[in-house]
C-alpha cells in the first residue's frame, strides 16, 4: 500500500511540473539593405519557434528557441 502512495505522489509531482508548455523564442529580423538586425523574444504555447520564420518584402525573420 505504501508503494502505491509513493507512486501516486511521484506521478502527481511529475504532472504538475510538466504542465507548462510555454517556449521562449528569440526572433531576429534582418533588413537586407542596411544589414540592421533586431532581436525580440516571443513566448509561444504551441508549435515550434521555426514556425514563426518569415520573409516579407525582403525582411527576413528567423526564430530559435532560447
């Protein structure tokens, strides 16, 4: 019976620590003419940081997990 309680306690601790699925992504935007780079941090809950990558009108944004 003690083993069952210990197992339940361990499962409860693991489930509480794995609830947060938030990821911090460092996104760097590069302006092609000047080479100016701007870095911002975005927090997402689902998906991958690379899902945020874009290329619009020459502005390239690349995101990686921090």
